[in-house]
C-alpha cells in the first residue's frame, strides 16, 4: 500500500514536476533496490517507519519514471494529454 501511494503521488504530479532526463530515474530506482537488498542481508534500519519511507520513495521514483516517460513520448509524437 505504501508503494502504491508513492506511485499515485508521482503520477499525479507530472504537471507540477516534469523530469526531462528520464534516464536518471531508473538509476535512482536501482540504487534504492540495492539499499533495500542490503537491508535484507545485513539489517541496519532501526524502525519499520524508515523502511516504509524507503518503499514510499521507491514507489515515487517508479511512478515518476512511468509518467514522465509517457509524457515525453506523447509530447514528441504530438498527442495531447487530458487536463
């Protein structure tokens, strides 16, 4: 649920924050996955709330990747997105 909340927030904010260099987002996403995998192997997070924060950010990065890539392609092709 926390991940989906992050995706929803990111996909709802494409008009406010438009990221043109979408190649950065998958790199950030891979970094977050690496941090979470390190947490699985060698636990370093002291509370569940810190893990929830990481999962929320991961969802926001994933949602931003999807919506900004779609937005860039639709602008390049000339498709108008609804308001």
